[in-house]
C-alpha cells in the first residue's frame, strides 16, 4: 500500500460563489450538479478541501468522513490483498465520488468483513479533493431530491463500470484485457486531439497491471506490442491512443 504522506489541508473557499465556480468547472453530471447555492452553502461548515500530490493518501477512512469528491486531478482506489500487496479497483477523476458509501459498491463482499475500512484513495498526480462528513451527506440526501438523484447517478455509473470491467477481465486474453481497460479509461478520462486521444490519469505499468489483474511484465509486453502496431504511444506515464477502432477489435 502507499505510504501515508500527509495531505495538505486547504480551507474550503469562504465565498460560496468560489465554491460554485469549482463545481461548475466540473461540468454536468457530477454528484452535486443541479443543487442550488443555498444547498451547497449548507455543506461548507462540514467540508474539508485537500490539495494532494502523487502517492499522497487522499482518503484515510475514519469515523464521520465517509464521502469525498474529486475536484481536480486523479486518484486510484486501492485495497489490500491477502498477501499484503495493493489491489487497484478503480480510478477516480474530477466530479467522481469516493469513500466507504461508494467503495462498498465495488467491494460488496468486503463490507461485512470490514475490508472497506482499509481502502484508500491514493493520488496519481497533483489535484484537489473535497471531503464531507457522513452526517452532512445523510442530511443532504434527506433534504434535497436532486442530491438523491445525483447519488443514484453516481451509484449507477460505478455499477456500469464494474460490469464492463468484469466482462473484459473474465472473457478476454491479456491483450484483450488491456485493450478493454484502455478503451474504458479513454471513454471516462480521454482528451481528444486531432489524431489521438490522451488518457489523462498518469498510470504506471504497475497501476495498469493492478486494474487489469495481470503481472506487470505481461503489461509491459502487451503495451510494447500495441506500440509496434501503431495503436498507442506512451511517454512518462501518459498513454496516447492513435487507433481506438483497432483497440476495440482486440478480444
């Protein structure tokens, strides 16, 4: 697991307009989308805003802090394996949520065993995250139907991602698993250029191996093969996809 590098706490903007500006930069479809300024204002007293860097532990589970949302940057949701290694179950990007209430969807069997309490969100690159106390989240869900719809949207998104990941990991060869994973990351976090797509989260080969359920050596070989075939390029943990259709044909 990642070392617990101390995250740097930054006050939530005192003016609600600044907070609204941060939310508006996320675009539509995030958890708090559609809520009025008076509703988001009520969250500020119990909110903690954090700046983080790569390898910083963004979310250390503790009593009363069960909900977080990424405002900028990317993190990876990690859980410990039986042999003490790190298993990566998802990548969290701007506007997406994390915390025990959401992590339990990706790790349903871990809820009863208490393994969810050991889950961590670790920074993949510099960014900002918002953490809200669990009691504030419950109060918000009871008070505002738009917040309830936002929560349902987020749960549905996570479930769709989980179902796609299962179909890729269970029924494909190593090349198909990595191609399917890159396609999913491009769909969620891709930035389109004229001739290629940039996957914005900066993932190491070990990160990709954890997400695909493969050995790092296998990932290295497959990425090198994809590069030779002109499907992708890779530089400093950044993946560039040159041929989405070509990747999509790999099973």
